[in-house]
C-alpha cells in the first residue's frame, strides 16, 4: 500500500466538503447527506462545522419540499 500525496488527499477532502455543503444547502439532514455520500454522519457534522468556521454560507435554499427543487422567488 502506498500513501497518496498530501495535495491529492486535501483536494479530495475539499471536494467532499463542498458536496456536503451543497447537499446541506439543498435541505438534506446530516444523516441523509451521509447516506447519499456513503460516509458517516459524524464526518458530515465535522465538515459542516469546519465550513462554518471557515466562513462558508450554509444558508439553505428555499425548496418546495422536494429535494433540489427551488421555489420561484
């Protein structure tokens, strides 16, 4: 087994965090995000906390109740 380069790992980590943030914005709960991405709910919680601390906007989109469908303003 060979360890991957740090830059590659960090890139994958950022991409996963961005996916988590986007699903959160769409209105999914932590356990739903975890199920969708096949990760633990704890990891989702940690990544959302890190995103908040980094200043990410975690405001949820207004939806009509169906995942990912935005309502007209």
